[in-house]
C-alpha cells in the first residue's frame, strides 16, 4: 500500500508521463497547460567547478571553493507564435538529467528534446553545438555520458543516440528500444548499459551501437545502472533490484522490496546499498543478494546516494540527510534540510552537494553535518 509520501512522488511521475504523452505540443511550446515542468537535476564536478541544471532551466557553473556562481546560461527555446489559438508559453527548458563533462565541453540535455555542448571554462553567448540542429527530439529526461570521444544519451522517443563529442555529428544509430528512455547510461569499457520503459536493460557496443545482449524485467527501468565487479546492478518498477552478469546478460540474483527502485545504487566492500521508494535503503551482499541490513528513512528515496570514504550519504524525499557507517552499518541523521530532494547527490573532498526542489544547492560536510548554501542564481 502506498504511503502519503509515495503517493506524492507517484503523482509527480504520472504528471510527467501525461506531459510526455501530449509530448510534441509541450516541446514546441503549443500546449495550453500554463507553467512549464520543473526538473530535478543533480550536479557534476570537474576541476573545482560544479555544473548543475537549475530549475530555472539554466546550466550553472559554481566555484566550489567560495560557492559563487561563475556563470549560468539558459537552454534556449523559441517562443510560441500563438498561431492556431495557441498562447505563448514560458521559454524556460526543464532539466532532469545531470550534466556531463568531457575535455573542454560540458554537455546537458533538455526537456525540449535537445542536447547542448557548452565550453566548460567560460560561457559563450551560444553553445558550441546543439543536437538536433533543426527541430526537436522527444523530451530528454536522463543525463548524457561521455566516453571514447562520443556523447551518449537516451530520449523519450525510445532511442539511444551517439554523437561526436567535438562536433555534435551523429556517430551511429540511433539504437532503438521498445519504450521511452529516462535512464542515464552507464559505461564500462566498450559497453554501454541502459534501461527502457519496455522493461529491458540493454548492453550496447559504444564502438558501433550493436546490441550485445538484453535482459527483461517485469517493470519499467528508469534507474541508472551500476557496474561493479563485472556485474550490472539495476532497479526496476517491478520492485526488484537485479544483479546481471555484465558479460552475457544472465541473471545472478534479484532482491524484492516493497516499492519501486529509482535511485542508482552504490557499492562498497562487496556490499550494494540501494535506496527504494518504500523509504528504505537496503544493504545487500554483492555476490549473493542476501540482505545484510536495511535502514528505514521514513520517506521515499529517489535521490541517488554517494560514497564518502567508508560512509554512505543518503537524502530522503522529505529532505533529511543520513549517513550510514559501512564498518558497522549504523545509521545517523546528518542534517534536516526541510526541503524536498529528488536530485542525485554528488561529492568531492568529503563534502556532499544536494540540489533541492526549492532550487537551492547545499554543501554538507559528510562528517560534521556543517552546511553552507552555494549561489546558483
């Protein structure tokens, strides 16, 4: 049975699904629904800078040393003309996926169905390139990843795209699945792993886009896979967390929880820590799937946790931040932000960065809970 918090999150998911169903109208700015959707992007850290997709639809670069905003740039979208009875809508573009950094570029996908490449050191008036250059794909929910000179991302059109990281030209494909893609890809070696609304996890060659294998679950997969010790760990909306052999796609084990798995798990010392919408984080033996411990946070976990030393840092939907000591599996509350948290966490040098639903970015010390707010406006 769904709790009140779970119903709230489920309502958000269903609302986004409805928006996606009416898809093209919203993307082209010709839907009469008023307010634009808001994203839930997390941050990506590179060379002392944190890159973030804000809820104002901007790519923001934050100096991590002093918390100042170095620059911000909106993902631009033409205003509607109002033709055929359509009223102009907001030109802000919702950002759901984390940015990715590779070389001199930072890449980010928008709900408007475009992927953007910006110079990572200083913003220009225009992005270095945009794909597609004309028209739009269906909404991009997951984040891009960069590997081997290519940028990879999935779209709600059910396709995985591979672009040249320097030029934005298409490298191969796209690779087609049987459903929408909200998952962010995970790459290990020359293999990319990604989930789809068609309930399948795919292993795809990053070199030529050929399929290596597919694994079918009983539910939609929106979680970003984790690759650890030649095993792919991924959650599904069928309430199972799966451990799948990375080489051949065979099932090693699966673990049943009381609700959907949305957050990406983390691994440490042969233990998988997986947050679930049932309000718990499960510690599972990486080899067998046996439950080592569970931690009840009292609120759904859709934000992907992070590992800081020997400590797992987790944020619940209601905004409480917890630490779990992996040496003894003891949980303690680190901070109560009192703001909703859906975005994945990121970390550097013992500090955890948390983007809340209020479009605030906090830096929380993983040991002491000391907090400061960074400027992303």
